[in-house]
C-alpha cells in the first residue's frame, strides 16, 4: 500500500484534477501512487465507461406509420422505436398477408379463415371464370414459348419417319422401346420437314447433335445425308 506521507508528489503534479467527462473536480486518493495519479483522467468508473463507450448510431423505425429516428434498444432488435410500433407493424403485415389482388381481373382476394398461408400465396386469381381465363392465357404463352417447330412437324409425320426407319436409331441401331425416339432434322432447318430431311435417332445420339459448332454441323449434315442416300 502506498501512503501520501511515504510517497510525496512532485511539485508539478496537483492534488486535484477536473474529470474529462463530467468536468467535476476530484482529489487524489491517499493510497494512489504518483504514477497512476499522473495518468488518471476521470473521477470514477462511471465517467470512464461513458468516455470509452462507442457512440450509438441512430436508426429509422420500420413501422410504416412511424418512420422516426431513434437509438437502438437491445430488446427490440433495432427495427422499431417502441413496442407500440412493433404491434402496429405486425397488424399491418397480417392485413397485407390476408388481402391481395387478382392477376386476371384486379379485384381483391381475401384469404379464407381455414386457408393456409402457402395455399393463399399460390392462389393468383378468383375462382371460376378468372381462373379459366388465366389458365388458358398461361397455356397459350407456354405453347408459344415452347413450340420451336412449325405445325407441319406433327406427331403423325414423326410416326411415319419412325416406321420408315424400322423404329430404330439410324446411328447406333438401338431399337425403340417404351420411349419414342426423337426425329432429327438433317440440315438443322426446322422449317424443312420433307421426309428426306428427317431421320430417326435415339436420345443419346440426338444429344450429340445439339448445339454443334460450325465444323460439327457440317460433319453431321454430310454423315446423315450419306446415310439417307445409301438407304434410298
């Protein structure tokens, strides 16, 4: 233990200082050494903690009806300024989750009491005529997006080509089983649906001809044209 009588202060160190936080005066304790008294800047642990504490960042309340700036409260997870705003935001969210707009007619859709949230999210339009019109519109758009071949390239034409080729792949000789073989356009022109331009390939061999490079395209065209010329 240090005592004031045994450890006298140098002449340049005062017996009293002003706190850097609160500005109040404080005296040197009798048990404090001159070295520690020279480094001391605060009157106590409270002022020292305030000085070392990082400044808090102001946030914006996430409640649509509030929106004011506030200092974060640890119990509210930094999203809302008060528990009233928490309750209000939950009420607004629950209301929005129970009402939405029909994509076909624009009328409001209200969630049923026994309807689950996943079913309500999946329901896009009113039952009845709106659902029928929406499904037909989606089906038409899907057909336009998926349909690459013209109408001439029909199921009847593909069955004729498969029957002509003996229901076998003309590349590897694999016979057709439960799954039908694709019919390939030899010159890669989907508008040219002449029987001489069509050949039966299995899924594996047909996959080799998908998205070929310019050199590969010339190779496959010459190869299958030769096959068709030899079988004629």
